[in-house]
C-alpha cells in the first residue's frame, strides 16, 4: 500500500481515527509520518545481541527530562497518548507544543475567529409568551408605565 501523502513510498504507519462515528484511515510512509510528528516503532529482529542493541538505542536517544511538576506526566507519555495530564502541562511542555502546532497547523499563532461578547442592542427579541407574562406581572404590581412599554414591545413583536 502506498503512502497517502507522497504516494511514492510504501506505507508503514497505518492510523485509524474515529470522530463522531466517522472512521478515517491514513496510511503514511516513515518519512511523512515523521514530518507530521508521528513516531513509528521499528521492530528489531530477534538476535542474541538484540537486547544490547535496544539498550544502546535508548542510551543514544535524549532523556525525557520534561515532566509536569503538577501531575507528573512526561513528554514521552504525552507523545504516546496525545493527551496532556492537566492544565499545568501546557507550561511544562511549551516548546514541544509550539513545535507540534507549527508542524500540524503551519503556525503556532491563532489566526481564527475570536469570541466577541454579544451587543445588547442587537439582542434577539424576547418571546411573546415571556412578554405577556411580564405584562401581567407589571399590571398586578400596578406598574402601569412599565406595562405600557411591555404592551408596545409585545405589539412590535407580534
């Protein structure tokens, strides 16, 4: 099976993602998977020196020094699961998260829409039922000026 990204190399990483009952399969070669930040485990052939080779490989890889002081999640645990342990992990893994965001989204800067507080002047009109209930309550309290304003608002809505 060929790589879905480059289409030339043989796919060695096979990802299956399920989102809202929709299954998406992605087949990547080792180079494209590494470019997307996905680590592919390469099996070591069974050999008498296989244990020695694995320990040498582990020793040559950088130590996982980044660890969240609050929950104890390590960088390798985050890479394996894809989930941070707590809100404090964002501070502990700042640099690696920025690199990951750059690889995945092309930028570590937010460029999408931002939340804007609703303008009270453009608030949606109240429902007829709620206006009628307020009008009846204002009449019962003998607040006739308020009742007149509610009556006019009710007429404009109807």
